[in-house]
C-alpha cells in the first residue's frame, strides 16, 4: 500500500489553523496541521452516513422539508440526507472553509457521489451559527458535523455552538417536531446534559466508524417538542 501524499492545504478563517488534504491510491483524508489522526477519511464514514440518515428520518416524511447541514466534510452526511428526503426538499449546507467546498467540487466529491450537484442543495460559505441564529421555526432538521464534536474542538469559536445559548438558538430555529442531530468523535456527557435543559427530547446513538469496526462515534438526535 502506498503512503499518504499531501496534495493541498486550506487555511481556516480566523487564524484557526490549516487543513491538509491527503491522497493515497483512491482514498482521501483531511487532517488539521499539528493534530493527531484524521478529521475525515473517505474509507471510514459510516457514522457520517448515520448522521444524515437518522437526522433526516422525520424530515423525509414532510412535504417541502428544509434541512440545514453544518459542515460539508467530504459530503457523506449530505449524500445520506439527500437519500432520505423528497424531491421537493431543500438542503442548505454551511461550510466555513472555502477550499473544502472546492475539494468537494473536484476529486473529493466523487467519494460521496457528488452530492453538491443535486438540485435540492444550496451552498453557503458561512459559519453555521449565523444561519441558526437568524432562523425561527425554519428547519425540519439541523445536522451538525462541526469540528470533532462538542468536547473535541479544534476551533474555539465552535464552543458557542454547543453551549446552552447555542442549543437554545438551534431549538428556536427548528420547526415543532424538528430534529437537531449532532456528531461527535467521542462521548460528551456535559453536552448531552445540556440538550434537555433547553427542551429537547434526546436519543443518543453509538455508531462504529466503518462496517461495525473501528472507533465508536456518538450521534445525538434531539427533537424539538
């Protein structure tokens, strides 16, 4: 097996670090400079698939559903969400790093089947917090795959997204019965305890990274009452 080769870099806005894109044979990985391990890998994405599928189960039954995806990654969560949604649905993807969008419009996009080409998708180069903060009963689902999760942050500003205030804003941004789905690389008990405090009904799932093997990631499905 050949070695990983760095093929591109991307600065994170706000001087929050640099993302590095690697390729090995037909696989891709995204890492943060100075970090350990992959933020994303095209071979191990079962938990990202589950985020999109589980997060959009209820929205898929609603006409003209509107979904917000925070964090494009390699497009696996978006692709899984689109499979659950009706043809009249609308999906807004918020990605803070412009080069991540560019990567998905190029070679990386093939990994998830080029979901950005779906006519239901609109792309926003913006912090997802802005779209959540400006919304009121606007979304049937909000899917967050931002950073490494609520307690594994690489971007300090993301802490506000997972705070009590940030969760209250997400609650307000959802329609009644809407779902906030949050991905995390590791358990985050303090975050989990915040969700019911703002009114959510919470279901916590543990998903293996790849075909029932590897790391066990966490997905919270929080429903607005």
